[in-house]
């Protein structure tokens, strides 16, 4: 089985979000970039397929040279090879088109992506990718088993979960649950050394549709101070929720 | 050339978000000088859409679609969009919808703006405001393709009543076997309880509750309020509560009217996922807990004293206002 894990390079979850250039760009000053958490779960599941079922695991990212440390980290965690499509990922449709090209060239059976990137929160790349390639797709995937060309995927639904039977080739939008939190790996020294020798192919983008573009950003208005209610006067909270907030 | 809206139902009844997206679609149709057409699957309530400005419903009634199937639903929606020559498609942000939308988008070569929080700022070029960076910012996004898909953030636009005459037409999309190449084999879901996605009120517990045995009062509080229960990430990681209750940046998003956080510190990843809620209440022993900076109302106090008291006061309140 040949697996491609799609990795989105995103600001660390603790990052302060600011905008620059007249609020037209995300300000990366002082921001640490990481593997998108949803992709980290997926990558870890891919490592399981590698170790238990002999799968080959490649990782791909669509991004400029600054995304290389993140993709190297994926190699250090254990991916066999990496591909970077050398262009800025500003639109989900465009990114999906670039990844579709990578998948066609590499003839992958299983594409593991994440449910969403935590930066632009598109939640669209894996589903568009699957559709462009006419592959099966399961989103918000929290468990994945593969047996030959059959796959059983569990997805999270509102208030529970659903088990889905399907076949490869398959694209999933993975998330927390795909592996245990404790299975996530931090690259060790040996992994980092080995990653330096692994192949990182840089390919140029193909032509695609720039379906959307963000013309401006802003931040939520600052929040007013919290209204504190005395612990001895819980009735006051009920009154406020009813009369002021009007939520009960 | 109408605006197409996908109105989601469950067991024949529309979800609340269906009326919200219908309201939104009517507004877009008005701005564009056209009408709003809905597509609904096995719904018994199609006429209700007329209360929110929809003038036509494409009624798909098909036993094969009784259980949600993203690929097949997406196929039907794309086919309806073609038939109606719809240039704008409005959808919700539920997890089922977020599953099928990228498939529709891929089929139609459409541009998609998810998590949109307001009516379009402009029709030409088509520009919408949406949340990004897990609610820490907003983007004003222009959609450049001929067909545009707008995902409306839950509970952001609200319901706008606008009574119109509604025509209901049967619509039978043509399916092939490949539309059913992913099959639901088992659904394991709580029944008869509000879910995080649909509930107006969410009551959430964190590590401060110390033990899964202590969740009784969280459930009781949720019961009194008709609320869904939720939890922080460590609580689900430790197996105190099911994963489907975990909320936050890497869990379920919450966009309720009222979110009550009990024994939750308010880590940045937690807040990112719940901050779309309109009113936030925190109950925590530590006045320095970051949640107090994000909340509207707070009680500095011990959950084991405050929550039972709150349950009593709410019961009295409910009895008086019944
Ligand atoms: C990549 C990444 C993603 C993450 N995603 C998420 C996410 O999606 N959702 C999420 O929740 N977390 C997420 N986290 C974890 C997050 O950083 C915090 O660790 C977590 O939210 C803390 O959970 P908590 O508030 O329940 O526990 P704690 O931080 O331990 O807080 C417990 C609180 O309870 C209070 N307390 C103690 N006793 C009482 C009492 N008797 N009465 C009242 N209050 C009491 C304490 O004062 C404290 O503030 C993520 C972390 C990372 C690194
Ligand atoms: N620039 C990118 N390069 C590679 N994969 C990506 C990129 N952007 C998104 N993806 C994948 O698609 C998933 C969903 O992303 P998005 O649609 O941007 O929210 C991510 O979790 C990744 O797996």
C-alpha cells in the first residue's frame, strides 16, 4: 500500500494572531510553524500502517521554501519521502488541484489528510481532492482499518460515530481519535539525522483555479470585562442570564 | 438562476440550521434580484421553508437516502445546481454538511467560503466575511468562480422570518452505483439528548471536576437547561467522557447561545473552539484562570458548591417561568 499524507504547515496553536501590510496578510513575525494537528494524527496512523502492514509513506505539502522545516519534521517522524509543491497555498481548491497532480504521479492508494487546517479553517482540501480524482472520501475520520482494497473508516458525527465501509483508493480527512494522543511522536535525534538523507522533491505547481482570495483580515473586537457574581449569590447569575443575556 | 440552499433534515424534520441557511439564502437572493430554492431530502416539513423566504423546494424523497450519504447527497445537490443554473449555493456548517460540501465544490469547480458569519458584503465581486484562525480572526474573502458556495457559520446569521408562497417540486436525481461507494454500516449515537452541534446551551466540564464520578451534577445541570454536555480535551483523553464530547480547536466547535465552563482553565486551544458562543459563563476556583478573560459572567468558587446551588436556583426559575 502506498500512502500519501498531506501536511499543512500552520502556526502553533498558542500563536497570537496578527495581520500586517494594511491587514492584508497574516503576520508571521515570531510565529512558530508546526505540522497541522489534524495531520499529525494522520501521519501517526500512517506510521502504524508502515510498521504493521508494510506500507510506504510519502508526505506532501503545498508551500514555499519556509514550509520545509515542517515537512522535514514529518520525515524525521518516519515518512519515507517528501514532496513540496513550490507555491503559496492561498486557496483550498488550488491546493487540492496541486495535490491531485502529486497523487496521479505517485499512484497512491490511500491519501490521509486532515479535517481542516487550523489556520484558514477551510475544511475542503481532502474532499475536493477526492472528487477531482474520483476517489472515495470519508471526513472527520477517527478510526481507519485497511484490509486489501477494503477499508473501514469510522467518522465522528454529531452526538456519536458512524462506521463506513468503502474501498481504496480513498481519501480521509482525519482528526484526533485516529490514534491515541500518547502515540504521537516527537522526532528523536536518529530520526532527524535520517531525515536529512531522505528525498525531498521540490516540484513546480501546475496551473489551477484560484477560486477564492482573502482581500482583508481583521480581529474580533476586544471583549468587555467579565461580570463577576458572588459564589454566595448564585441567584444573581440566573437573573443575569435571564434578564440581561436573555439566554434562559 | 436562483440561489440554491441545502436544508438539512433528520428523520423527516428540519434541523434548526436549515431555517438559518434558508433565511440567509433569501437575503442573498434578494441582494441578487432572484429567488431562493431549497433542496431537501426526505423531509416532511418542506412548507415550513416558506416562512423563511424560500419560494421553491426540490423535494428528494428516496429510501436509499434515509441514512445520510455524503457522496450521494453531494451528487444530488450538484445536479440540482445545474438544473436550476444556480450560481450561489448556501449550506450550513454541520459536520454532515462539511463532509458533503467539498464534494459538491469539486464537482462544480466552485469556490467555497466556509464559516461565514454575515450576509455578503458585496455581490460583485462576491465577498463574504468568515472566521479564520479558529475564531481568532476574520477574513474578507472574495469568491472568483462562476459558482460560489457559502457555508454559514452556525448561529451567526440567525432566523429571519419572511413568509412567502412556496412551491414544492419532486426531484429525482439520477444516481449510479458509484454514488453509493461509501456505505454506512453502523451508527452509534446518543438519542433523545441535545447534541453539541444543535443545542442552544452547552454545559462543559474540565479537569477541575477531578473524577468522572463527579459528572452527575454536570448532566443534571444540562438536563435542567435542556443543554448538551461537553468537556475539555484532557477529560476525553483520560477517558472520563466520550471523544465526541471534546470541544475546542481540535475537537468539536461550539457556537451555542450559552456556554457554561466548569472547572476548565480556558487554555487558548479550548477558547478557540468555543468562542463563537454568544454568552460564556465560567465557574472556577482560580480567579486567575484565563477563562475569566474570555467570559461574560463568572463565579470564582468551588464547582462542587456552586453547581448544585445553580441547579436548585434554575429549577426554581423554571418552575416560576413554566
Ligand atoms: C495542539 C493542541 C491542541 C489542543 N486542543 C484542545 C482542544 O481542542 N480542547 C481543549 O479543551 N484543550 C485542547 N488542548 C489542551 C489545552 O492546552 C489544555 O491543556 C486543556 O484545555 C486544559 O483542560 P482543562 O481546562 O480541563 O484542565 P486544566 O487546565 O487542568 O484546568 C482545570 C481548571 O479547573 C479549576 N478547578 C480545580 N478545582 C476546581 C473546583 N473544585 N471547582 C471549580 N474549578 C476548579 C482549576 O482552577 C483549573 O483552572 C490542546 C493542546 C494542544 C497542545
Ligand atoms: N498547503 C497544503 N499542503 C498540503 N496539504 C494541505 C495543504 N492545505 C491543506 N492540506 C490538507 O488538507 C487538510 C484540510 O485543510 P483545509 O482544507 O485547508 O482546512 C489539511 O489537514 C491537510 O491534510
